């Protein structure tokens, strides 16, 4: 047990990050960090889930496995058969702001630890410094799953959007056999390989190997185009807003607002990716907290603006479809704005994938440097000063499955993994305040332990709202990880101790 709970001191972690043999280049400023955060947080969800959350969630549980765990715990198998939950209506804009506040509790915790421990690895590294090696392994293994599944899900959807853009802009489209997954829910589709998805991942891997500055510049450009597309929608569609569509503002009361918030919560996931760049940030103590908090505020404003305009140009009950923004613009005849939205969706997917792949390789890099993963994952390119080996391995690890499978059904694994990481980080703040109260903190979470405890409760509640099958897959993944830890990783770290 002492070895399992062995922690690494913050000074030891910082010292390892300064080792020239495994050193990453510091070149990122605060606005590059914000771009990383916005690139990760704002994807296609801003153009899809906004309408779904406003109109309400309509579903039928197919089995007990599909039902949220909390429903099963409180109501047993009677939870199966629930047909839907009320939407927020125009008040979905309020839902976005409330969720931003809830995410803010976790963001504050990330900001404090990132400023104290400016080292690659994010929640994994924070767990090693506060809770011990076994917890660090669990959260690191969990983050590997989170980033991998997230990247695959984004890449799979890219092919269809890319083909749609080609068709709309040039009247040309690629053969369906080369833009669709080979297998959907275990059944063959007739497709050969999702080529655009594969190529996108490999191109971004090449860019990430070339250097973090080059990757940040590309991401900055993608984010600017994405934000521009969102602003084009907001200001372009604003003349068509009819205030009558905003009445009643809360058609389902505050219950609808909370339901809408539960649906859109997962659109905010990704701000934690800013902390994975800690070791490549020029002034981490100052810029990391600012990057995390500015990201959250900027995304909340963009989300709320889209929600207000969307519910102003169309009646909220009509928005429960796969492409509510595009369909509402089509009804208005705003085809140019619709084209901008399509471009924005593509840029959103590309930037989100770039940041997800970036974060994934930094987690692998930190775990390898701590000897929990093989040493090749922490090899640094002599010229570009990037973890080139792990970047290419991560690229193949994501690109090949994205070309074959439709892994949308596994997307909830990203949510449960992220929420688990939020809980660990919040607990880490409480732990360090007790064990190292005098250690300098350039940013401090107010009202500890109250705010971190609220963060833990919010995240736990949202985890319980996920389907039982997601929990089963999550537990199976963690069990496999623990087997690897006890058979391989623990021996390596014990030998180095």
C-alpha cells in the first residue's frame, strides 16, 4: 500500500519537466491557450445540441442498459420506458449560463493546480502530487480513453460534413464508399474506408510533430474561422429574429431550464485541455489560470448568443432535429449564412480534433516520463522538441478505427471520463490546502473546501445521469488498466524508486 499511495512532490515533478533529455519547448502565451480551450470546447454541438436542448429530449429506453444510472437506483427497472424530458425553450440561453457557472467550480480548481504544478499531464499529474501513484494511474488511464474516444468521434463525423461542403460549394462529392464508416453498430455499411477522417488525423499528427508553435498557429486560424462563422450566424440571422418566438420564455418552468442544462453540459467539456499545455507555456503561473477562465467565459457568451438568435428565428418546438441551425436558416432562405455555418462546423471539428490529439500525446508523455508507460512515449524530437513518437502512435491509434467504425455509441465514455477527472482535480485542491497550506499559489480557489466540494457533487450527479452501459464500459476499461498497472507499470516505478 505505501508504494500504491506514493506521491511525487511538486518540486520533483517540476524538476523532471526541466530535464533537457525530456524537455518540451515553452512557446505558448495566454491567447494561444485560450485558442486551445475554445478549439476544444466549441465543436459541432453549438449547431446541434442547442436546438435539442431547447425543444426537449425525446427518447425511449431500449433496455435497462440505456437508462440513466440514477433513474435505476431511485426507481429500479420502472425507469425503462420513460419517453422524454421537457426542454428549456428560449430559456436555453439561461441554461448555458448556469452550466458555465457549474463548470466554473471545476475550472477554478484546475486554475489553482495548473498554476502550482506547471507540468504536462493535467489531472494525471495533479493526482500524482496529491492522491498517490495508483490514483494517478487510474486517472491517466481514464484520460487516455477520454481523449481517444473523443478524437475518434470527431474524426468519424468529419467525412460526412466534408462531403456535404463539397456538394454544396462545388456540386461534387466523394463516393459514399470512401466517406462512411465500414461498420455501424456491428453491421457492414458497404463502405470501404472513411478516407477523409483518416487523412485528417494523420495530417494533424504531422502538424503536431512539427512543433507546438506551428500547431498553435494552425489552431488559432481554425478557431478564428470557427468564431467568425458563429458571429456570422448571430449577426446575419439577427434581422430575422421575431420576439414573439421568445414567448413564453420558460415554457416548462425552471425544470425545463435544468433539463436543458443537463443536455448541454457536455458541450463545455474540453476547457481542461488548456492545462495539458502547462509545460509548453511561457508564463504558466500567470497564463494558465487566465487561459482556463477566459475560455469558459468566451464559450458561455458564444453559446448563449447562438441560443438566443436560434430561438428567435424559429419556434422552439421545431428545433428537435439533427441540424436545427442549418434547417432554420434553410427555412429563411439564408443560404449564404448556412454555408458559413457548414464551414464553421468543419473548422470546429478540425480544431477540436487537433486539441484532443495534442492533449492525448501530452498525457502519454507525462506517464512515460514517470515510467508508468514504456519510455518510447516520452522520446522528444531533437529539432522540433515535441514527443514525436507518441504523436504518431496516437495518430494511428485514432485514424485507423475512425476509418472503420462508427463509435458514436461510445461517446458517453468521453463524458464520464472527463467528469471523473474533474472530481479528482477538485479533491486535489482540498488535499493540497491541508497538506501544503503555505505553498505559494499564484491563483487561489475561494472558499475552500466549499467550492471544490460543490464541484465534486455537480460532477457526481452528472455521472449518475449517464446510461448504465456507459458505467459498465468505464469499469471494464479501468479493470483492464489496473491489470496493466500491477503486471507492468508498478514494477517499473518500483525499480526506479
